C-alpha cells in the first residue's frame, strides 16, 4: 500500500529531469502530511517550524473525503477515485507524479 492507514507523517520525494534549468522547476519535492495534528501544536515543534520556514506551508489544506486514505490519493494524484475507505488499493492509472520522473 502506498500510504499506510492513519499515517501521522508521510514524506515523499521526487526528482525532476536534469535537463530542466534551475529556477524553472523544483529540483526536489518533499510533502509532509500532518494528520490529526493541530497546526499550532505542529508549528511549536522546532523541527517542523524549520521545515515550514524553509518551504511552503499549505496550512489551509482540507481533506476531500473521510476517512483519510482517499485524501492522500487526492493530494498526490489530483483525484480520490471515488474511494471512501482506508483499504489497500493499487491505482491502475497515470497521475501527476508520472511526469516528475527523470527522462532520458
């Protein structure tokens, strides 16, 4: 399963093609999901505060459905594919991260 049930913290990294000039795209993307955590509590943690200050904090992101698993699909793939539970699924489709992989 790509994401475990009730993941309190998930880190994902992707690298873009080396042919993309610096500044035109990201070299790396790290996504940190804080599930069931109050923003102010998370922001009081020195490590997380450091991450927030060195990147972009999407502190107004809200899930599209409940329970949590489909929200991870939506955040990464742009769709929750009408799943409405936390069961294990293999997504048999292309999605945005396909385009992040290095080519050549």
